[in-house]
């Protein structure tokens, strides 16, 4: 019974993913549902990556970000456990709010006609049946130029919660957005 309940919660979070159609933060006070575990910050050194920069030929807007946190304070979402780590963040959002998160993924945007707003995401494709339920990742906000859709990027940002139309959502307020030449795994299963 416990295992079925946890699997149901994981599926619900996957369905919520980063989709604007169903992104509300799951509400749970059930300690059993929080047994997935909180990933610890990684002690692994950053791998050098080939960056080609983000934005256009124009001078980018100045982004007054707080000083970068020490590398040991950054939660790194790794390729192998991408879905499990992003799900844990959605399920246990209160444990992650205000923390710095770093990961790589596919940059994408979504224009919502209803409120004339464009939303930006960094995702990876996961198992799912339809629509946005197969996307794992987060909405991102950035004060400079955004890259092109489908660019492979590395992002670093602070997790924040915001409310829109009476619903609560999670997003990363970015301090760094870098377009990379080398792509990682676009499809992840764990």
C-alpha cells in the first residue's frame, strides 16, 4: 500500500512537471510520501564544458544576481537520476526553496494566448503518455536574452515559489544560463 501511494505521488509530480497545464505544487503532509530522499549537494568538481554563450549580438541586459554560492552549496541534478531528483524537489518544495540548483537540459518556451505571456523552461524528456507530462525540469526566469528553443543549456538558479491565477508554482530565478555545444541525454528514465 505504501509503495503504491508513493508511486502514485511520483506519477502526479511527473504529470505536473514543468507544464503550465498542470504545474501546481503537490501538497502533502504525509511523511511516508517524502521517503524518496533529499539529494545532497555534490562534491564532484564541475566538468569543463564548451560554451558558446547565450543571447544575441546586442549587449545583454545586466543581471544583478547575488554572489555565486560555494560549489558545495549547489544542488546538482545529475543525468542518471534526473527524474527522481526533480520529483523530490516538487514533492518536498519547502526543503528546497531558496536553494541554488544547477542542471543541464533542453531550453524551450511556451506562449500562452490566454494571458499573452511567454513561459521559459529547461527540461528533459521522460516517460509519459501525453502532452507535457513527459517533461521533467523547471520553469526559469532570466533577466537577459534567452537562447533559442531546443538549445542545450546549463542553468544555475535559486528555487522560488510564486502564485499565478490562484495556483502556486515553482521556478528557478537564474544567475547563470549558458548554451553548451555538447548535448547530454535528452531522454531520461530515472
